[in-house]
C-alpha cells in the first residue's frame, strides 16, 4: 500500500505548474530575433530654462505652445543568445512646434517679444544587454544595463532675435524587463520594460525613466500585434551649454498609448 502524504500532494501541482510554464509552445513572447515598429501617440509636457549670466525665464511647455500631442515613430529590435543573454536596440524621434505671443521672454541670452515661434526636437537611441535569470515560456524576468544617446533641441525665434538650446547627452541606465503569458491562450501575453537612472556629476545631472507596459498578441507564428502605454521622463541639467556663464535645465515628460507590429524570427 502506498501512502499519499502532504508532501506528495504539494509536489504534484508544482510539477504540473512547472511543466506548463516550460512547455508552452509558440507563446507571445517567444523569439530568437524580433522587430517591433510602433506608432506612439505621445503628449509633451514639462518646462525648460536656458540662462546666460544667471538670467533666463523658466518656460512651461504649455506657455510656449509646445505641450502638444504628436504621432511618434519608434522601433525596437531584440535578439536572444543561447547563454541567457538578450540584446536590444531601440529608438524614437519626437518633434513639435508652436507659436505664442509675449511681452518679453528671456531665453539663451536673448529677449524675444511679440509673436514667437517655438520648436522642439528629441531623439533617443539606446543599446541594451540583459541577463535572463528567469526565462520560462509563461513568465520571465531579465536585468541589465543600457546606454542612451539623446539629442535635444529647443528653439525660440521672434523674427528679430533667436536662441536654441541644442545638446547631445549620453548616459547609462539600469534596465529591467518581464513577461507573462496566458497558460491556455499562449499567443496572448503582457510585457513590461523599465529604464531608470539618476546621476549627478559636477553641476550636471541626468534623471531618466522609461516605463512601458504592452499587450502582445501573436496569432501567427511570425507576425503579431502590440499595444500599450509608454511614459518617458527626462530631467537634464547642464552647466556648460553654449554661452558665457550659461546653464540649462530641461524637465519634460512624454506619455501616451501606442500600437505596433511584432515580427518574430
């Protein structure tokens, strides 16, 4: 006679759960190489300041007609290696413009008044390498580092005077990723990505957050759809932009929903 113990009763469901988690076929997040182009409906908010000799107005994006929503193109490519390493590369480019009327605004050592045209452009490119300590089909987690190459520009022009804050910034971030797929409908799953850093050096600082949550649906083996929400926070302070005794602070957010395709190989 065989005795059924509490240990046996506990072991059986654990084995079943482990088997389901590791044996699910063609799950939404399964790939060796994948490409994800997205259309991101991003809204800009925040403020910026470009001061020379200690003089410069703190300008809210809404006050200079730059707190706009734009359709942004984004792209991410990923590749998994057999040694629990995953590589990613991605980018997005945002641009918008506006105009406002003012009796006087101080930006980059120039005073502008009347009808002022404003533009801003931002491009963010990153390379990322992760380790995958947990990489089951139904659940997974990875941690790594990424390096961002960012180009930012804010410019004002009233037809007589003009000034532009144009800076290239590079910085590392901590990268976290996770995924979860449904056990009975494995073509549907969720993924999350976080890039985060808060560093200061001399009188400069970079605070950065990119938090993305997406739903992945892959009804076909090599093609699927993604949709979700992305929030990017950028706070960059510089004490050496162009100008004598110049300083600059760009504190903005980009956030909104996105839709895209996923190609898996």
